[in-house]
């Protein structure tokens, strides 16, 4: 197996392991919460879906260059988790409503 394929599969698996529990916890917390800021919190959680990917990628690259985690699996997992989290929150949130 090619090294790039191995890295992609490893990143995908780790992103799934991180994003799924975080998204489930966030969706359940929003569902069970009685505070007025639930809608604002939901909007903040799905913001990565609304922002175009190119500015997000440029911002992530800049931040990662500053903190020294460019080209690492951990950096890839964090970036992909940020992008996958809104999907998990939306799907689990709608499942909790029904």
C-alpha cells in the first residue's frame, strides 16, 4: 500500500474516532439544554460548513505553520474533525428530535 493511501486511511479513521463522540456529545447537549443560547451555539458548531473551504484551508495552514504542526497526522485529524463535526451534530441532532 502506498504511503499516501496509508496516511489518508489513518487520518480518516482517527477523524471518525474523534469527531463522532464529540458530535454526539454536542448534539445531545444542545438537545437536552434548556438555555436560550442553544441556537447560537448550534450556529457556531455548524459554521465550518458555511465558510468556503479555501479560506479555511489558508487559515489552518497559517495557524499550523505558526505552531509547528504542518504535515503531521495530528494536524490533519484536527482540521478534518473541524470540518466533520457539523455533519455529526446535524445528523445526531435530527435523530434526537424524532
